[in-house]
C-alpha cells in the first residue's frame, strides 16, 4: 500500500478518500475491527490504528511504525492523519526506501509547487520539521529530521529524504487556496534566504539535497 497507495492520489490514502469513502468501506478494505472510537464535538468520532514496529522484540524488522487516525461523521470518513517515525536505535534507510512515493521530488513532480513551505526548529532537541502545504488539493505533508548548530546564532538544515526521521500527512477535502498554515511553523522565505520557487526547482531532482540557514533567535 505504501508503494501503490491503493491506486489513488492524495488526499486519498490507501484507497480511502475523505468526504467520500464510507466507514464501512474502510473496515472492509483494511480488514480491521474497530471499537466505537472516541467521541468528538459535533458527532465526529476518532479511530486509530497502528502498523509496523509499534511494539517489537529487538531488532525491529521494519525500523519504523505507522500510526493512522480517521475521523468519521454520519458514516463518512472526514479526515485522515498519518504519522510514521523511526523506532529508536534504527537507521532511516528502510524508511526512505518504503516511503519513496512520498519523497519530496515525487511529491513536487506529481502535485506541482506547494502553496507554502513551512519550517519549524526546536534548537534544544534538536529537531526540525519542513512542511509542504497543498490545502487546495486537500493535504499537507511534513518531514522531520535533525538540524545542525553551526554557531551560537545560526542553525543549518540540510534536507535529505534519506536522512528523514519521521513524516506525517494531514488529508481532507480540498480547501480554498487562501487557506494558510497555522501553528509554530513559519514560511520558509521569512526565516531563511530561500524562496518557494528556488526550493521547488532544487528538490524536483531525485536524490537532491538542499541546505539553508536560519537565525537561532527566531526559534526561542
């Protein structure tokens, strides 16, 4: 399913399309039995499922796990959130191989230039997230890894999919193009010297790696 995605494109996930697929179809497709889920306001219910090495005897066979959340209302899937991250003490090679369909160059070639590229850095972890916003198509995709502090005042992110530690996707019905990302992440062009056009041009090539620097003071 990671290779084919159920023969559909985002925001469809494994053949499941937000605002179209019924909850019964999800149960039939995945062959899983869910409980009653968790109640949310407005009659929405949340369901969760895990795959891969969530619980494992060492060494884990995959090196990562996948956590999927579905929201459902009136029998229809409303949104899907997918998070996958490496299991402790494993390396990202298998992760990058299995998730190749969602590598940046694949996403950029398939879906075009994103509406927004967002960066967030937590210096003391250290950890960064780099998000591609496609709300007009119905999804956001976020990659995470480790930045480098090159001086007391500067952090450097060298983004290489082969070194990504985790990623997540938020999938729902397409939203108006004026929708903007909210949260702690900030637009790439505001916190680095790189704009979206340059980012898009550089990362469209397979195996490409880009580096950019950002002032530490922007990430208290």
